[in-house]
C-alpha cells in the first residue's frame, strides 16, 4: 500500500500545506480519503490524477475535508469519467444533496453513488476498512485500512483512538497546534504523546497542521517524546510512503 499525503494543512492556510487529503494506492486500486481545498490540485501534482480516483471516503463534513468534492466531480465529468462514489459518516447523503442543490447544473453529470458508514468494518475501493468514532466538534470517523494504516481524521488525542491504531505500520494523526494553544476538539503534542504511550505503531505522521505550528516542529516532537518514544515525523504535502 502506498500512502500519499495530498494535504497536511487545516482550515487556516499556511502557504505550503493544502487542506486535508490522503491518497491510498495498491495494485491499481485508489482511494482518496478526505477532499479539502487544494487536494484536486495536489492529486494532479502527485501524478495520480483525478481521472483514476473514483472513490472518496470522508472522515467528517467540515469544509477543510470536503471543499474539493464538487471540483473533483466536475473535473471528472469534463474528462469524460462517468462515476464517483462518496462514502462517509451519517449525513453524507444530505451533504451531497445540498451541495448539488446549490450547484444544480452538476446534477446527473456523473453516476454518483453515496454510501454512509459508521464505527464498523466495511469495504471501499477494495480496501478493508474499520471505522472508529473520534472526539471532535462534528461526528467524525477515524479509519484503519487493511489493518496497516490508521488515519485519525480530526480528533482530540485519547486512549481509545490510540488503542484503535495499536499495531498499525503507520498512523497519521491530527496534531493541529503546539502546546501553548488552548484548544478543544484537536490534540496538542503533549496530549498526543500521552495518548500514544503504551501503544505500538511503526511510525506516526503528524498532520492537520495550523499555521501556529510553523517553526515549532522540533519543540512539538520533543513534547511528544516526553511520553512516547516511537518514531514520530511531520507529514508534508506530496510525501509518499510505501508500506
Ligand atoms: Zn474538523
Ligand atoms: Zn479539519
């Protein structure tokens, strides 16, 4: 499985990190997880392109995770691609209905299939996925793919989510802010380190980075290392990891 980070930023632009998107590829199968602003552009830059990405799995419905959904649909329509499947938590059908109400000229341009999933096991684009409910300001699912890669979605750090990721080769976890930012619904390095202590993960990539984290990477890693001694790195847009 290849993991390509398309967007490692958040709702506030850093100038370098686009909003959330991760591409999973294996044996010609492709799955886009989240589709925030800039992800369509990064897909093209990554060489994967949008023509071969016909399935999107959403962690939740905040704008920085769904903003490029209709741009993706429109680009696929213009390129002559006929399908798009969007999978996500409860409310995903209503979200797509509402988006297409606003941009009604895009209705029925592609064969759009929408499926809602929850905190259970399911299959999408040939990947075996398990969902897990996170702690965020909207209902959000973390996902574990083929038992090897876990993506936290947006979430506070907590033991349940860390246990859900236990044994993964790679965990990509929200680490939105440095420790001196007073924050709810997202972790700080200290809370993430504490949650991860006691679990075994091959490597942790920090993502969903606000501009507040610019120039603070070393101290954030030091803070995590106070409680967790595993391999922790910062994700970057277009970083690609082979599992
Ligand atoms: Zn969010
Ligand atoms: Zn977000």
